[in-house]
C-alpha cells in the first residue's frame, strides 16, 4: 500500500517533498487505524515518518561525503577539481 501511495505522490510535480511526506503519513495512519485501531495508526505513522525522513537525510549525507569517500577508497587520486 505504501509503495502505491508513494508512486502516486512522486508522480505529482506540484507537491513539495514536505507535502508528499505529510500525505504519505496520513495514508499510513488511515491504513494502520483500519487494521489495528489507534495502536496500529501510531505504529504506522512512526514507521512511515522515520523511514522516509531517514532516507532523505541519508541522501544528503551521501552527497556531502561521496568525493571524500572515493579518494579514501582509491577510486580517485585526489579531490582536485571536484565540486562538493
């Protein structure tokens, strides 16, 4: 269900990332409540909130450190000319 909602939200270019997150969270709450009442809604909201936000933060972390990591692993000789 989450994948279907996520695909629909990503296909709408008029929504900001924050709006997509909020709508995904509401979808998770509604499905969680239908399946498990208040406790199901709470668990679904936590799972949706922390999963999506973690992925966004991980992406930022990777982008900020990719060049340095490439040098450390020997994929590049230096950071000369690399835009970070």
